C-alpha cells in the first residue's frame, strides 16, 4: 500500500489520445493512444525516473501532467504549497496559472526551447514578470542569483542563447525553470542532446540543486544508466503503459517484467572482460493506433502464454513498493544487473 501522507502527486488511469484524421473532410478514423491508463505516485523530495524506448509516451505523460496537453481521461492530483489537493486534469486554464508556479518543466532540446531573440536576462526573468513575482532591479538580482546557482557567470546575462554551448544553454533552461521556486519539476530528457562529458556535469548539478532546494523530480530518459544515477524509484513504460515500477535498486537487481529484463540486459557491463548477455526482442514495437489485445508486450515476450494474448494485466503491487503489469510475475525467474 502507498503511504499518502507525504505524497505530492498522484496520477490515476491517465489517458492521452490524439485523433487520427483522414480524407477530404478530415474525419476522425482512429486515435493514437500515446498514454493509455498510466497510474503513478510521487513523494515529496523524491526523484522518479520514467524510462522506455523512444515513442513509448514518456514525454506525453510529463506534458499531460503539466496540462500542456488536455488529458483524454484520468486524474492528476497535485498537492499545493498550501496543502490543498487539486485535480489538474479538471480545472480550467485560468485556474492553472497559479499552479504553473509550482509545477515546471525542463525541456529536452536546449537549442529550440530558448527564444533566440531574447537575452539570458529576459529568458530567466520572463516567468517572474508574467506571474508578478519580481520586476526591474529585483528581477535582475534574482536572475544573477539563479545564474550563480546553475554555475553561470551573471556578467553574461545580456548575451543571447547562440553565444553559449549546449551544456550552458541547458543550465539557462534550468535557471528559467527554477525561477519561480517550483515544488515539482519534470525534466524531459534534459541530458540526451548533450555530449557525454557535459551530461555528467548537468546530472551532478541537478542532484546538487535537488538536495539544496528540496526539489521533487520526474526524470524522463531512455537511458537506464542515466536514470540509475539520479532516481530514487524507476517506472518503466512500454507503448503508453507503465509495466513496472519499484525502488531503483530493487528494479535493477530484481526485475519482474520481461521488458524490464530486456532493457537491463542492454546496459554494458562495467567490466570490459565480461561478455554482455543481451536479450534481443523479436518483432516490432506495436502501433499505439492499433495495439494488440491482451498484454501489450506479448507479441515480443519470450515468456508469453495464451492468457497473455487474451487478458490485459493490471499494474499490481507484487512486493511492498514493487508494482508490475504481468500475469506471471511471481513465477518468472528474471535476470537483473549482474544476474
């Protein structure tokens, strides 16, 4: 059972369907089920890693939680600074404005997420002015403080984004995100567009800021080795659904879902003399427009049985804090890291 005392976010049966149009009259002929029944929870000051292949719906989950997309169904309950619980999925866009101070996002691409016509000072101070937090000299002082916090020289605040490297631009984006002192930050693959050496710097900075500012993070990535470094818990997604969620060490060493086992086998061993035992999945990732019946993973699963093709498994708690969506999780003997 989930202890709800220190929860900050509770998502239940979240769905985000995008219509597919066809023909001269642009009739709706189907839906892309980008997010299909996702449920998760997040504790205060915790980092939840959200991983999966490209196109599995990770980014859509993050954007829907922030109401950048209006969800097709489900609940997104967020606990504000006042202690009040709000269902973000059901309130109006006007009611969302004050909540946007408490829920912020770090976007994936630091090259396209910053307006090239604005200086760094304008980029970071813009949220402060929109929400009426600070203006003029006060806003400038806050910009300087934020730039120092993310490891940038405040003397460069009048420069434009193109004058900075990729890692520096991501730091500018991070300063902009932190400008309103948010309680919840959704980091959408914040290091995937950066060089490996710069990735480590940005990850270490995120960890430092999380501890210093008491941030709560949803860290979206497709690289399990990156998520392992920063996350307290990990949720694994596959074609719009969460198939497994557990504490980081538990999930890495005792996976209960065959897809998680396959993902873990793709992590290169630390010892170069150890031969990797990679699990190669057969077939293609199913289309979210026309997903297969039963378990979404059964066409590629090495352990699939007739029941998997007929019935959709629910996400259930098999061990304390370990949730999995598999009919036979208790029977399978799966290998984790080093297994």
